[in-house]
């Protein structure tokens, strides 16, 4: 009888449950889209509704196990968008939560920098994180604006930890996800309560830090439909577990994970961040490794927005063919030449972690020739833009590490097509490899569940054994030369668009708190 491993992925735009067998084969998947609602009168807020979202997760669990014996599930683990936090009272009940890019704490960041000059640089040197997505300013916001909630805070955790806590009743955190709070030591792989104490935040609210792959308890929640007593295993951040699901387990290996946001990561040994705060350094789920990371904001979400808003006929045609609308649009976009007739999308900027904000979303260089400027060319331009920003982020990472990139592993939703991987190869000038299991984050989550269940000896060896390859894309040198020119033009255009934000003519797509 087959045995299974269950991964729960709480992402930015959706939650999903994915069932794997012990050989790493995906058996079934269920997903639900969710939204994170801003609070009235709270600029930049992005709340996380624990009650409603747990119901959606339970729906996924019921669907994914519908035709399986839940007693055959050996273990369950969870992964999530990083930076999102959940606060609990003494009874372990959630009392406040926010999603990853919540930016409400802009005043608190300003106050921190005014009161403690150079504090961001000091904490960045220890944690690899700035205040852009950090938890300290958010906790200060709660203290100032929701004092009745602040007084009740007994624990803090990440969203994947919350999923496991709902299942097991045990609140703990792992380094890969908790490290993104900025209240964490890269070197020690543990919380740094002294940071909270220094800025006037409770310093006794941090749960035990547990490495990924360790059993933290067993299923106790009947609503989840999982068998009581099923092992619950410590998970991790979506990007780091995605790297495991791509076989990215050795120093110098590189991956791009093309989801709602696109992450560019390189495994490194030295956890010391760069002096200029240009990139981010995170703990990996493998104890002796960290990751240098760049982030491209909203790349996948921009494509989804475009399809949902403008591509009704393509969606209908895709239903007739029983394929994804993205298949139809990539077929259309493949007829568009490199550079999409000069269209320059303005969405995410290259990562500037110390001073991070984006221009107003727009398309530049649109014309009135409908044979050129249409859905196909705009869709291709969005894919090209995601690859260009990723290439720029990777270039910054290689400058910092001194490690030359030879091959890029590409996964996530964007890797499922035939066009986007080729564009990425052409833009970067590197070979791009696609794994058989495209849902790399879920596979990485299943791997740590399997380590906890005793199916695999350790994370690194399991990753090497289970990750197999589907396709490779070689770059076109001619296209690579063209994209070098396009990259330079895009950088100049983006700089000009940022000036419009600076002068108040347009509004930033997203701005880090305190800017």
C-alpha cells in the first residue's frame, strides 16, 4: 500500500495542499485563492484573516485526500510566504496577523531611525534583513495603535508555523522563515530578543527555534480531516524549501522561483551581508548554508492581473482546449519578436534593499498599430520584464559573492510554459534547467516531512535523490545581445519613472515603510 507525504503551502495569492508519494511523485493537489484585505484608514496594510484562511486550507486538505486513506499519510509539513507574522495570546489563540508585504509601519520605521541612528545597518549586519519587511516596526505599530492587542501578545510566529500550530497545538519557528523577521541571528540561527528589548518591544514572545525536518508534534485538529496522531514536521520559508525542491543544496547553486513574486537565490557559506544593504541574506533550511537573495515584486501577480482583466476570449478558448490560458498567450506571444516592439513594462524595480520602492505600474512605448501593440506583445513584454529584473538581481548577487553563475534552475508557475524559460535563458545568457516537479516549494516541503517521518536520512541527500529534470534551454547568443540593449533602456526608463514618484506626479506600486 502506498504511503504519502503532505505539504501545505500558504502563499501570497493562494493556499494549496499537495500530496506526494515517498518517491517524490506528485499525487494530487488542491488550491484556493485568497486575498489579504487592507484595514480601513490604515495605509499600506495587508491583513491576514486566520479564521477564514484556515477554512480555505481545510477545504484544500479535504479535496486533496478525497480518494486516499488519510491513515496512509506519514507526515505533514507546511511552508508559507515569508515575513507574514501571527501574534497569539496565552491560550495560543491568534489575535493579529499580517501578510508578507504589509507596509503599515512607515511612521515606526522613521521613528526608529530617528531615535537610533544606524540601527537598521546594525541589525542588518546581524540578521541580513532591513526594516522593509521586518517584524519590529510592525510590532511597534501594534504597540502604538492596538495597545489592547499588544498587551495580550504571548507569542509570535510565521504563517507556516501557524499552520503547523493549528494542526498540532505547538507554536515553534524555523530559521529559514523566522530569519526574515529581522529579529534573528544569521550566525546563531536563533531569535535575538535583545533587538526587541532595545527598541522597547516585549522580548519574551519568541517561541523555540526548531530546524526544518524535526517532528514538533502530532495532528490534534479534527477539522483538518487528517488522522489524529499523524506526525507534524517543522517546515520553512517558501523560497528556501523551493530551493530544496530544485536540488539547490550546495554552495554556489542558483535558482529562480517564478511565483507571485520572483525570487533569485544563491547558496553561500559566508553569512555576512554586504555593507551597502543591496541584497538580502537568509538562513537556508540546510544548517551550514545561507542564501543571498533578490526579489522581483509582483511579477506573477502582474501576469495574472493582465490575463484576468484583458484576456476573456483567451480564457474561454483555453477552456475549450482544456489548457491553461497562459498556454494560449504564450503561443500568441511566441510570434512577437524579441523586445515586444519596444514595449517597456514598469512594475518591479531591481532590489535595493536599503531604500526599496517601486515606480507606478505602467506600460511605456505603446503605439496605435494593433498588429504590433496588442495582448500578445504586452504579455511577452511582461515575461521579458520579469526575466530582465531577475537577471539584474542575479548580477548584483554575483558581484557580492564573486561566484559565477553557469546554470539557473527555474521553477514555479512561470516555468511551466515553453516561452518564459527560453526568454530567461536568452536574457541571462545561461542554461536554464526545468525540473519535472514544477511545484518545487511543495516538493521541498514534502521532503522535510519525509525526513521527519524517517523516510529520508537528511534533507540534502533526499533532495539530490528526488529532484529530476524535464527540460533544458540554451540561450540564443543573438537574442542575448538584443536583451543587453533592452536591459539598459529599461533601467534608464525605470529611473525616470521613479522621479515621477519622487515629485508626487505618480504613486509608487509599493514602498517600504519609512521611505
